[in-house]
């Protein structure tokens, strides 16, 4: 009887010890320092993947959103100063996409991009934006994406309304430039004539 009681007591003590260590482990796992990310940034999202983008204005021609999965991003060695860092890392960024097959842009906006950026298009119809502004690959990528946004925003702007006043101002500017050009031409001609008359043939 005493042996059985001792065994039960030993088992009970072992169980209590196990429960104690288990509780301490749970507390250690649940402990969060005062400098943990959720306490320093309580409203931030710590997830790797962000939710699907929802445009503020569905009727807007371009809202600034660029789908990275539809862009071709390549990295290469940057030129210019920078020492060994530039020689070892691919910090230059090329961002391109095929304008005609860009379904994330409206057909009207695609046509304007083709019209206004003909010198930036390849033979295959790819619009290319490059950046080697800094020595950082990520900063150059952000710069290239911002350049691309500016190009698309510029194409999305409605054409400026031409008023009679602006037409008259433009006409006067052209007339003034033509007069200046003729004045400079006559002045050069007079200088040449003066040089010829000053030449004495012995």
C-alpha cells in the first residue's frame, strides 16, 4: 500500500512539474517586449502580401497603380562613378511593358502613349524606362516606376483648350522669332560685306 501511494505521489509530482514547465513555456512564447513591432507600429500590416488594390475612382483614366506582374523589370551594371559597389552589383533598372497588350490601361490611353512616346518605344512596341540615379537597386526601381507613372499621367491629361488669346500670343511669338532670325542673318551678311571691302589687293 505504501509503495503504491509513493508511486502515485511521484507521478502526481511529475505531472505538476510538467504542467509548470509547460505554463512557463507558454508565457515565454506569448511574451512581447516593449520594443516589439506590434507595439511600436500598432496600425501597420506585418503581412508579406498586401491586399488587392482597389482604385479610389474607377472612372479615372489612370490612378497611379502599376501591376508589377505585367511589367518586365531587368537589372544590369550601372555606369559612372561608384567604385567597386557599382562594378559588383546590378543597380541599373530597366522597366518595360508592351503598350498595345496592356489590358490594365484603357484603349484611349494606350493610343495616346503610342503617339506621345514614339521615341521611347522599341520596334516590338515596348515602352522602356531606365534609372541609374542612385547606387541602390531598390531606389532606382522606385525612381523608374515613378517615371513611368509620370509618363502615363502626362498622356492621360486632356488636351489644353486653345483660346483666341493664346492663338494670338503664339502668332506674335512666331513673328518675333522670325524678325530676330532675319535681323541676325542681315547682321552676319553686313559683317561679311565689310570684311570683303576692307580687303586690299596689292
